[in-house]
């Protein structure tokens, strides 16, 4: 499993992020506090506090291509 942190501040960020995540077969979760939601669920993402960075859990050992594709969302 790979972990990173992402920022999804605007509605368009969430839409673009979900469109990218939907292309991949492995499970991807967003964790904020004690809440975890499927990163493929727009409604789930909007239930989180998007004002601060969110932990991203990628359930695969081969996440390099995915991480490159979501680079603009990764908190630096």
C-alpha cells in the first residue's frame, strides 16, 4: 500500500480527481480523521472536510503511473 496526501479545494478538482481514479482497478481510499471513503465516490469525497489535506491510501504496489497522473493534487 502507498500513502500520500492530497488537496481537493475546488469542485472541479474533485471531478477531475475522480475521473482519474476511475481509470484504475485497484482500491483507493481517502481518509480524513476517522472517516474513510472510496476515492471513486464523488458524494463520499464531498462528505469530507476539503478545507485541509486528505490522506490518500492506494492499495497496490504499482502506483507510479497513478501518482504521476494525480501529481497536481498531491500536497507538497
